């Protein structure tokens, strides 16, 4: 009876894990088309990402982050696909990243944003644009 309860509790936890993902928004003073090129360039690195879905028309992608090691069992369980979507706004473009896991060992959202910024800087040959916001959506 206790084993059945334990298995049921663990199964419930695993099924509830996707609810823990948060949307992080960063605004850029450039058109979404320019930012989408940097996002695609970032996701094209097979050492860091495994793209599951990519839609150029909607400027959205679903991807898994490749980690060399997982320190805890929780980290292994929480590893889910992340999603990035670009949304045009009045001042340029907003990058929305849904990251299902960022923690002590890994910062999926922060690493992705940093790599996109680096890709933008390489494409433009200038300083990295500073996003105007970088916080979870409420």
C-alpha cells in the first residue's frame, strides 16, 4: 500500500512539473526579423541546443537545452523543452522565453539570452543591445 502511494505521489509530481515554467521577457530596440536571425543562430549550435520545433513565420521555437551533467535527480526530472517567441511591440521586439528549469547548476533562461545577445553583437558588429526588461511575467 505504501509503495503504491509513493509511486502515485511521484507520478503526480512528474506530471505537474511543466506548470513550473515561467515566461521571461526581454525587450530589444530592433525589429523582430533581426532578433529572429540571432535566435536561430543561437539555436543552431548542436552542442547547446536540440531544436524540437521551429516556425519562421510565427518566430517561435521549441528546444531542449543540452547539459553535460545533471547534479541532482530533481534537475534530471525538471529538464523539459523550453520555448522562445518573438513579439513585435512599439519600441522594437520582445523576446519571450519560457524556461522550465533554471537553478543552482544551470541557468537555461540566462544562458540563452546571453548567447542571443552575443549573436546579435556578432551580426551587427557593435555593442550588445541592452534589453529594457528581464523579469518573469506575472
